[in-house]
C-alpha cells in the first residue's frame, strides 16, 4: 500500500510539473514590414520563428545579422521564419530597406509596430527569441550567439511537445494519481472502521 501511495504521489507531482512547464503563448503582433507587407506572428503557427530585436547602427546587431544569414543558408523560408524588428526611432522603412539589401539579409524587417519590444521585455539589443511551432517562446538570448548556438535553439524549439499533448498527459497523470489516492483512502477507511468496530466489540 505504501508503494502504491508513493507511485500516486510521483504521478501527481509529474502531472502538476508538466502543467507548470506549459509556457504562455508568445505575444502576438501584426505590423507592416519595410516594403509594406503585413506580417502577423500568429499566422506562422507550425513553423519555428526567430524574432531578432535590433537597430541598424548597432554593431553587435550587425554581427547577429551575419549569423542569421548563415542560418538562413541552411533553413528554407518554409522551414524557418526570421523577423528582424528595429527598436530605434532613428530607423524607418527606407533605412531598413537599405540595411537589409546591403547586408543581403533575405528575411522580414520591420519597425516595432507599437509595444512589441515592451511586451517581450527587451531591454538591450541584439535580443533573440525562438518561438516554437505552437506559438510559444522556446528560448530567449540576449547578445550575439554563434550559428551553432542558434541552430541548437532551433532544434530545441522543434523538440518541444505540443501544449495540448502536455495538457492531456498532465490531466491523465493527475487523474490516475487521484484515483489511486482515493482508492487507498477508501480501503484504509474500511480497515479503520473494522478496527474501531472490532475494538468496541472487545470492550
């Protein structure tokens, strides 16, 4: 009985832990890119997305752009979406277009459409967020990260379990554990009742 109770407690803890690990969806946003084309984050579900917060006169940001160019050379647009978001009021669409074309960076560039930088809690740049296919933040990294490190973050995002599956598994574990505990409690109640009845009969 003690073994069954221990198993139930482990299952309950596992289920609660899985629920705790389910991340909130990444803050959604819609904005027009440097060429006037609308981009909506939530429309990218099913694909890993890199959000690269930057600005055009940031030297470290330029280094990260070069890293992202290496990453883009390995992953197609259908396989990986990259979006660079300028956080500087000194930038504008014309500057972003010139910057993008001079760097040969063939992905989406846009100005912060309003509040996106704050909603992601960005305090310095460059700052990269990798969002998994279910639309949740899989990882966040401030400062420049090499191509190998970025590839590792992408692989990690792809290995994330779908939150719906995690919820189902969590509920199943919690349900089974509560069922075991209820059964043990019910059985023990009968044993206690028998002892009390037996004890009162002896007296």
